[in-house]
C-alpha cells in the first residue's frame, strides 16, 4: 500500500513561493512512490476555533466540528494521511494566521469523542519559506512542531540540511533579504532550500515505513 502524504499550504498568496516549495516536495514524494494531495488554505474557508467543545461529546461520522466551513473536508483528508506536511510563509517569526487557525481547529483530534488520537504516531513535516535566511524559519517550524507534539505525532528532523527542524527555503537571492523586481518565485533558485525539502520528505517516508512496518 502506498504511503499517503497530505500537504497544506498556509499562504494567502496563490501560486507563490510557498505553493511552489510545497509542490516541489510533493513531486519528490511522488517520485519515491508516495500518493500525495495538496490543500491550499488560500482557496478554503477555515474559521477560528470558538472553543465551543462540540467535538468533546457531539461528533458524529463526517461531522468533526460544529462549524460549517471547509474544516470538515480538511479534517477528513488529514485523518486519512500517513504523513502531514504543513507549509507556511514566515510572518513575524511565526506561522501564518491561516495556518494558526487550522492548528487551533485540530483540537478535534485531541479531544474528539470519535476522532481523539487519530493522528497519534502519524508523521509530521514542517515546511517554511522566509524572505531572508535568518528571519524566523526555525521559530516558525517550532509552531508546527508544537502542534505535531500536541497531536502525539512524530516530527521529522534531518541534520544534514539548512535546519534540522524542517524544510527551510528563502525567497530573496541567496537569502540576503534584497529585493529584485525581476524575481517572482525566488525559491526556484534556492538549491539549499530545495535540498532540505527533499531530505525531509525522504526521512518522513523512512519513518512512516518503520512505524507501519511496511516492506520496501
């Protein structure tokens, strides 16, 4: 059975650097034999968690949450995944507001009367794109890693790339933070960032096989 990877872009920008980077990672995963699916929060409506506690006692099949937005379909796809990739732009040294809203809503997998523990032992990969090399990549990864740990998932770490905390790319030339009006998708030229993306995917697939005892 193929490993399934669901990648989520938390960027409000359509067809920007974050989507390019996530697509690059998913294409590599497919080349390694995985099944992939990408969800772009820029095309979905995910409202804030209102802490109503509906999920604690009132969940029923196909109804994770009281809110009638796109969260329901996102939860279903996340639950079906072996590996979850969260990909975001770096805003104020942290993940995007869209991604933060989704993370808050994932409490359905922590407390849900039907879905509690459904993410346990699944593999989590953090992915982020910053404007400059030392402008919040690792603090942004920590946002995602804390989410994975809260869900009792297994976060991916690789030492031999840009950051051991996650796939890390920059959108300015060489990560220097300088603007070039002729560059639309700077991640295309960030070879170190691209390597970190494929390295994290390779490790995620390796861990997933170990956890699920899949033969090669």
